[in-house]
C-alpha cells in the first residue's frame, strides 16, 4: 500500500469516476436500441449516480481523521496529547486529572469552548484568541472543580470541552492526508470517569477513530502491574472495535536508562510487556485473536519529547524554563551534553539548547513514535473510512445500475414470444429455488438458537441444575464449525464469553471486600471499582471500616463466629454488626449494580458486533447462493441495510445479605444469702449461709457468617441471574434472526419482481430478430456483465491494494 494516504483516497475517487464513465458510455450505446419509454428510468439512474458520485468525492476529499487517546493510571496520556499538539494545553497532574472528555479540532485560530453541562460549578463559555496558558488554566479549573465536588454531588456532569488549535500533528508529521481532511484529537477521560453520560457520548465516536493507548512502563509493583494490564483491557473494551486500529505506547520508558544493564533491561521489559498485554487481551477478547497477535506496540517517553519541542520554542523564557525541567527531571538523558554546558540553564545558548532538545528527542524515542504513528494512520485510516463511503455509493446508485443493466439486457434477450413464456417459468423456478435455499440457510442459522431456547424453558420448568451458559457455549461452538460460519473463527465468542467477564467483575469486587475485612485495612483500588460511582464506593468503604472497628475482621471475618449476646452491650454490638452487614449488602449491591452495568454495556457492545459479524457472514453466503441460482438477475443484499441489530437485551442484578438474630435463653448463676440458727449456740446464735440459685435469662444468639460464606452467597446469586441472561439472549437472537429473514425475503422478492416487470416490458415493447439478438444484445449483455463486475470491484478496492 502507498505510504501516502491521499493517494489511496485519490485512487478510489478515480475508480468511481471511471465507473460513472463506463455507465455513461453504456447508457449512450444502449439508448440507440431502446424505445423512449426506457429513458425516464435510465435518466433517474444517471441522476442518482451523479448525486452518489458527488457525495463520494466530497467524502473522500473531506474525511475526518479522529485520534482517540486513552491510557492506564499514571501513564502520561495527557502529556501525550500535549506532545501531539506541540504545546502544554491539557492539564497534567500526578493524580488523575482527565475527568471530562476534551475534543481538540485542528484550526489555524486558537479558541476554547467549555460547554454548558448540568450543574456546572465552573465557568462555561467560549474564548477566542486565547493563549496556551489560558487554555490550560481554564481546563484545569473546570476539571479540579468537578473532581472536588463529585463526591458530594454524584449527579454532577463531567466538564466537556472543545479546543481549536493548530496542533503539531498535522503541521509537522508529514501525514500526507487528503487536502481537506478534518483532523481532531479526542482526549478521553480516565477510567474512573468513563461512565458519565457526556463522556459516554464522546466514547461512542471512537468506533470511527484510530486509538492510542498509553501504558505506564515505570510501574514495578507486581500487583499494580497486574492491575494495569486489566486496565488496558478495560480501555480497549470501552473504545470498542478491533485492537488492529489501536497503537499501544509503552510510555515513560526512559526509567530503564538508569539501570546498569540498560538497554538489556529495557528490551527485556518491552518483550515481557508486549507478551503480557497480548495475553491479557487474548484472554478477554478472543474474537480479536488474530488482530491482537499483530498488535502495534511502540516505546516512548512523552515528557522529555514534549520538553524537546518546548526547548525549541522561539520564546527564550519559555525555552529556558523547559531546559530547567529537562535538567531537573531527565538529567540522565542529557548527561553527556551537560558536561559541556554551564550548570545554570539560563546561561545556555540557543545552540546549547538545540543540542539538548535533539538528545531528548532521540532518547525519548519520539522520532520512532512519530514514524510509527504515521505508518499506523496510513495503514488503518483508509480502511476505517473508505469502505463505508463505498458502501454508501453502492446503496445509493451502484447496486441499482448493476441490477438494471444486467436485468434489462437479460430480459430483452428473453423477450421474444418463443423465449418469453420459458423465461417466466424460469423466474418461477428461480423464485422457488431461492426460497428453498433461503429456507435451508435460515434453518441452519436459527435452529441452534431455538434449541437453546427450548433447553432454557426445560431448565426453568424442571428447576434443573443444568448449566445454561455451558449449553449456549457448546451450541455456538457447533455452529462455528458449519459452513459458512466456520470462517468467523472466534468472532462469536462474546455471545457466551460475557459470563466470564461478569463473573470476573463480581469476583474482583468481592475479593477487594474480603481482603479489606480480613486484613483490617480497607483497600478498594481495582480497575472495575474505579468505574463505579465514587460516592457509592466511599459509602461502601466507610461501611467496611465500621465493620472492622466492630471487630468483624481477622479470624472473625475469616472463619465466622457463633455469638451469644447476654449483656446489653453485647446485644447492642451484635445488633450493630447485623445492621452493618445488612448495610454492606445495600452498599455492595449499589456498587455491584453500577460496576456490572458498566461491564454489561461493554459485553452488550461486543455481543452486538458478534451478531453483526454473524449476519454479514450469512448475507455474503446467501447472496452468493442466490446469484449461483440466478446469475443474470444481480441479487444484492447490502449489509448496511439488512445487517441491522435493532435492540439489545439488558442485564439486571440484585443482591441480599445479612444474618438472622434468634432469641435464646441462658441460666444465670446468682448467689443468695440467708441466716439460720446453729445447734452449737443452742439455737440462739445465727450463721450466714451462701447459696447459688439459677435464673433463666434471655439472649440474642447468632452465627455471624465468615466473609467467605457471606460473599459466596453473592456469587451464587450472580449465577442464578445467568439463567435469565441466557433466556434473554436466546429470545433476542431468535428475534433478530427473524427480522433478518424478513428483510432478506422482502429484498429478494422485490429484485425478482423487478426482473419480471422488465421481462414483461421487453416482451411488449421490444421486437427481436435473430440478427439483432446476435449482433446487438448478446454483446450488450456482456457489456452489462462487465459493468456489473466493475461496480462490484469498487467494494474490493482496498483489499486489492498491495
């Protein structure tokens, strides 16, 4: 493939214009042999082709390149955005600052819009001619205001901002895009903020974006590294689409230059990081196994690369300040140059600064990153944009021209009295043959899911302990080895893989709760919990701290405890523990529902895409089969019109906890005194006698559950929901397949009806003798077939690119 993106777009435009020329030539030639009654239909086809071509040319010349940036905790994602812009305009901080989505549109004029959002506590509005520093400060104030108030105002919407800026990516990276390409950068929110409605709407746009995912290479703690890998998966799922269009950045890679054995340690880390990222993604995104194997991963240190650009700034004050930061933070990268320079960075000459800038640029791998980014855009941008443009062109005009040319010439060749009735009979045969073929195809597609539906009803009716998800999985695995679905590979995995993801989400939350109670140190820092509402997580954290303070920790939490509360203080403590465990159920339920909602949204998007892949495969199969039966009718089943999934199931979870307190009794020993006369005082003197009496008292008795018992109950409750989910999925799939069948039947009947009408018209209006048939219409039919092939080849254009 050419390394010039604009050349690929130009080639498609040239091909489309050539198709229009072929049609015009065909139109001119066939018009000489047709009655005037054919002109209105032909003119309408020409008019639609002209409109479709105009739209195609406009879209090819004015595409939108969107780069979406996201990253793991402390991965330097915001600094990367600033590097792409060539200036520090997006807030950077040690803690998470990416609260709201920021859209950066390329523009020669600088301006900032902070959009009005519900309950905004920061200044909203538009500022034109604004400086980089002012952009930074206004965004910082908006984000910090949101972060500081979100706990007390859980319904507060994230700030949404748009920056118009002449960013460096377009000016200096030599992307060679079509001249009027609209370029924008989406700076996506951190993991903790993706659930905000405004952010979610921005993230939806990422299906049509090329994505850059940053990973924190400086993290060494094994548990945190494991958490980072899980974050990578979460980020990829949120972005949607294939990892093939994602460029992964091992950021902050400069940390390894301090090692004695650099670059060996750096290379070892890179190899392991790539392997671990691929393994983690493959484990949870099996439908993208092939793309993950070819994952693009590059090294980079964003901050020294950005400082390199800032040092080269014409403003000496700005440049010297960047030099000071480089000297303080990246001394090791410029150590060999520093030996020649004054210790005071203010005394560095412009030549000195340029030497430092060059060293930072090279040692941060900025040049390699820029080269890889260019290659990534060249390879993936046309594939992301052009197929949809071509599909729109074909639906608007191409398919209709192909059908008209093929059907009209075939109808005329069969219009004589001798052939007409025979062709009518042939149409009846074609109609019934295609109907039989579609019926078999439909049955092969829907039958496995009907079996699942029947099995679920049986499990529900008999209250069977059979595993419905396992049955769903085995049935889909059977389907994927049958033609044509065997070409799908693992693309149907999400239809049953959701169980693993929901189960992992539940387990991750419960493990955090269990470890907090058993250790007595509350720690709810996990990737999934970061996506829950912060206020709800804080309430859960306080609840766990109260339980720890009540003594529900260590061995009591690990093993459980039988407790007989006799005194008012003991009864009160038992009551408090029960209340707090019930509170735990409430808070955990809220957090769990929040997290599972996020996971469900991810899984439902994957399931949706799996069904689209299934339908596209089915449409391709039946289109080929229908055209094998009727090669001269030009049957098309356009994916964009027919492969529509019209609804999605919904998942709901509810959890309960707590333990019963039963009334009991116990015998309290009470010492009583009495006096009696003794014989040795002649019954005159008295002696004090001490005796023990037993009185029945009431108690509160309870078996306080262990954390394991408590949380196992939630896991079992989660499994109970799986039957409902499988039931929903089965109904959903059957409903969607039924809708697809209805649309396909309607489409193919309309195509055959049009051919019948064209045959009838030709029989009534065309007089055909043998000479005319041989000399005019047989060559004309071949030209129509060639025209059809050329229009079809446009769809394959990118696949044919070397």
